């Protein structure tokens, strides 16, 4: 342990090993993922988000929604996600290929939003909820959102769907 | 033991007389150390204020809810960033630096270079936190500062941190000590990790969930290789130093060091169990988390066997520094044990996405790291300033408020997460219902945040009082 | 225990080093003592320290467990496996993943059946009936499955020629999937054009017939008469 170079080389090796073993290998396996049809010859999924939803994603980011909402559905048997209607199947890497910033989140103070578009209220109700949440729901009021940002955020939330069949997670018939 | 007295009250006296005894090694350190330390304490107070606001917002969502500036997401992100990058890094720059210079007998002449790095670090961080409040935050915790801040932070780190490596390379004697390995390892590994993390998450994010994995890898390395290793460096120093006897089973320390570095990075995917990454990656994370218990056991053997003989525990209790450091060491072991046990899939299925992980992380960032850094401050600051801690009562208040806050915060996060997780295992229970049923833990979180604020204000008052009262020491002091 | 006795303060640095004074070990002494400890391993003491051995055992134990865990929960290191419960669910829910494979069937056929029926599927005139173009193997899958599982004994007429069959219960010693592969091959080789056979069908038949002896061909025909085109 006397030799500085030995310590530096060893530390470098441990860091590099974990990095290449995990991150680079994952990049090799998943880095070339693209969209895929849900059935032979069908349209490609995930679908591209409408422009308004892409603006809404920045609103979602800058309000820090990701602090309390995840966007990932765990498989049946690992948590109650599917049983409680967060999704019809587990999330897989391919579901996120179109997202420039992956917002899978780490904490669920509120419900998961991976499939929110499939179960959301109407645009008007959703915008009203964001302004003044229903009583009894521990959600902050976003009354300060102007109409433009509110519309974009609602469009983004409505665009969130993972209810198509994916090669890695087929929907059960 | 100048820091002991018979009644067991910490008095906080400078261990070796006054300024006249400042060694040349310490004289060269004084400027950069006090610069980093001042920034660290300021950030600590800011961070605890923000954390208190965030904690209150968890049970009163409309608190400060009238504008976008103070959404929970932004305040919580800012609180974490200021705590980690503001307090944790600045304090570690100071303490690691001091450790390396002391152990390597390094007479530091170009202090302004490190100070320059420190200024750049804190300017960039301030800019980043302001941007977070303006809504320019990313979606990944601890990599959520605007990406243009990152390169500045790395450069500043190289200026401020890598002096540790220089002090080791230029040390006059051929001897070496565990603290030095850990500081060198941490200081060398972190810039690499920081660079790769920023590149893969912020600058050139890959497709799918690879950025999420890269982020988990970054956070694990930051927590273990930088915070964890630095905690161990201080603990390895202060325990034998203050007890006045060598560590027992010290020959195991290199094994602990290498296994610690070997497994740390691989544990990353355990944070993503059940998530959208291939299961082999998740399983690797579980295995690495379990293997990580080996270094935890080894450093535990080193520390506890040394503390257990010859009245070590009571002597630790009677020394202000060692009292904090011992709490830190115990928290580190607890953290290691919890990460091993709760990496199991059966647990993560229930506890994922709850506050449980936050409680574990708090054990490391606050319980282990911050408590150890407090202990180090009580040791180093009187030596460098040449004055006494102004108020023993504040020292007392600091220790008890911080320890109690730590206990309440960790228990609230762990128990709250446990309860929420088990409630949510039933699909009929909504997140809102689970939140209501566990409101008492959220409230406890706010109380803990309040205790932390009290502790940190007490610490800051005491520290700044001492720095302001310090006489300017000469470098012609005691030859060391 | 007195550590000061164990590490007497020899080699005290000459210059103003306070030694274990007011703040315990001096820094120079701290580094020096530990450097020595790292070289000399354990401090000399009576008896034998179990600690390193225990650590090695713990380490090996975890390593062994880790290997096992990884093999069981790695999803073959595939980039497409995201659900750790999926393989187990498939195994318990039965043959969702089965794909009848004529190529595997051919290998099994050559090993198990070709001695009599010949690799060409034409049999041996006067001794073993042909399978190519035989109506016995086409049509209802159960007839073929039963013949393979239980065997045949007695007079059998294939393509207008009578044979005295004595076919052993080859299938009894094979797995459901293997029988399905063979049956699929037989039904699709040499110009035969019947559909594949699934391992689930084999499993059902195997359960239904139990451990019976060889079928008399006429009885088998009563259960599953030859389809006429």
C-alpha cells in the first residue's frame, strides 16, 4: 500500500470495471433499441409525443413533479403496480426510447404516471385538479400555472401511455 | 485528553495550547481550510432551512405554494444539492486536506490554488441552485443542477481536491496509513465518476433506461466512494489518534479498503430493482450489495475492537470529537447492514419508491458523514484558529439536537417507508390513503428537520464565533 | 490490556514530537506504528486468531451464494428479460413457450425410430410399415401420440399392405417435448403435410392412457378412425 501508483491504478480499475460491466454493457444491450410494432406490420410504439406534450414535459420537469411521481410499472409479483391499475404490463427499456430525459423517478408520494394518459380525467378536469386539488388529496395546488403551461402539462400527462404490446413485454390476450 | 473532563461534558478546548503552537504544516493549511469550512457551514444552514421547508410541504402542500419558485420538487432538490455539494463537499475538501497534510507532514505553500478551486466550486454551486429555483432542474437527483455547472464543478474539484494526492506523493517518510488510502481513493475516483455521470446523464444521454442506470451508478459512487470512503478516512484517523493507541486487527484494513472499492460501483442497479432494466443487471446489484457487507464487517472489526478495550467507549463518550465520530462509525455499520439486508427482492418489492431508501441514505450522508465531519471540526478548528470554542453549551446543544434529529429522521423515514410500503401492497389502498395513514411519520420528519436546523445554527454560531475571535497565528510556531 | 506496553514508545522521533501526549498519538507516531502493524500482521499474542479465517469463510460463502443467485436470476443475461418472475411463471403455467421443432425431431427419429421405419420413412417391405404418406400419422394427433407412447402389437394395414406390428413403447421413455418433436417431424417429413404436435397434447394423452400395454391397431382405430380424404 506504499506505492501511490498502485493505489491509483487499483482504484481506477475498480471504478472502470463497475462502469464498463454495468453501464457500458447496458449501453451495448439497450443503446440501439428503437421503436417496435406491437403486432406484425402494425404501427410503431411508443408513439411520438405531440408537440404540445413535449412542451409539457419541460413543465413537468421544472415544477419537479419527478420528486413525487414515478413513471415505471413493476412486473406482477414485485409490488402491486399492475393490480392497482398503474399499467397492464411491466415497463421495459423500449418504452423510453423517445424520451430525451428519462423520468422514471424514485419516489412515489403520489400515484405512478407511466400510463396516466390511459386513465386520466378529461383535459378540463385535469387542469382544474392541478389548479385546486380535490380536498383530501395531498397534492400541492398549482394555481400559479398560466393557461399555456397548464395546457402543455395536461397534454403531456394525457400522452403518457405504455398500454401497447412490446416485444419484451407482450400483452396477455 | 484535553477534551475530557470528569463530568463527561464536552468542553471543546484547543488540544494544544494556543496559536503559538501552530505547526508549520497547519499554518499553510489555515487559509484554505477556513475558506472551505466557512462555505461548508453557510451551506449547511441554508440546506437545513430548505430541508425544513420541504419537510413541512410534505404535510401542508399549500405551504408557500403560491408560486412556482417554491414547489416541493424544487425545494427538495435544492435542499439535497446544497447539503451534498455545499456542506458535504466543502467540509470534505477541508477535512480531507487537513488529514492528508497532517499525516504526510506536508508544508503547504500554494494555498491560494485550493482556495481558488473552492471559490469556483461555490460560485458554480450558487449559480446552479439559483437555476434550480428558476425551474432549470433535471429529472435525476444529484445530477439535477443545470448541465453547464458540471464542468466547472469538476475543474474546481481538481483544484481543491487533488492536492490530497500531491501531499501523499510528496510525503517525506515512506510510511502510510489507512486514512491516506481512503482519501486518495475517494479524491481520485470521484472526478472520474462525476465526469462519466454528467456525460451519460446530462450531456449525451443514451436511449432507453441507460441514463437511469448511469445515474444510479453515479449516485452509488458518490455516496460510497466519496462520502463513505471519506468518512472512513476520518474515522481511521480520529479513533487511534484520540484513544492514543493503534487500531486492532489493522492488518485487515487493506482488505477492507480494496473490497470496499471493488464492490461499491456494482451495487448501483439495486436501486432500480423491479424497474425497466434487464434483470441480470438488477441481480448483479443485489449480489454486490450483499458482498459489500465484507468491508463493512472489516472496518467494524477495526473500529469496535479498538473501542472495546481499555474503556474505549467511555473515553470516546467523553471526547467531543470522538463522540461524534463514534456515532458516525455506528451509523456507517448500520447503513452497511441495512443495504445488504434490504437489497433482497422481496423487500424491495414492498419498500421501493417509499421513504425507506431516503432513510438509508440519510444514515450515510448525515449519520456517518456529517457526524464524523462535526467531530473532525471540533478537533481541527481549535488547532487552526488558536482559540476556544466560545460556548460549551452550544457544543452540547449541537450534539444532542443533531443526534436526536438524526434518530427521529432515520426512524421516521425507515418506519414510514416500511408502513407505506406494506399499506400499498394492497391494491385497494390509494397513495393518498397510505399517506394519510402515515402522516405521523411525515410530521416526525418535520420535527427532525427542525432539530437539525437548531443543531446547525448552534454549530454555526460557535464556529463563526471562534473563527472571528481567532488571533492571526504565525507560521514560525512549533516545528512538527 | 495495556497497549502502551505492547507498543513501547521506542523509535520516538527526535524532534519535539509529543508522543501519546495530550491528544493521544502524534500524527507521525500514528502513521509509523500502523505501517509497522500492516507489515507485521497481527500484534504478537498467545493463541491463534480466528478473525482472518472467519472473514475468508464469510467471503467465500457470499461469493458462492452470489454465483448461485446470479445463475438463477439473470434471465440468461438477455437484454429482453425484464421480469424476474417470468421464467418461473412460464414453468408452472406449462408449455407456453414450446415450439415444435422438426429438426430436433429428425435427430430423435434417427436415434429412436429409423432402425425399423428407416431414415427415408419408407419402412421395410414385409416387416415394418412406411410412415411416408401413411394416413396413420396424419389427421388426428392423438392416434400418432398414442402409438408412440404405448406402442402397437398385432395386425396393421398401412396403404393397403398388411404388417404384423410389434412396435415398442418408445415414447414412454421420452419427455413430452421430445415426443412432440418426433411426431411433428414424422407428420411433416417425406412429403407428409399434417400439422405440428404440441408437448401439451402429449402430456394430456400420456396422462389419459396411463401405464398401459401396447395397443392392438384395430382398437386404436376404434378410438381414432383413419380420416378419409
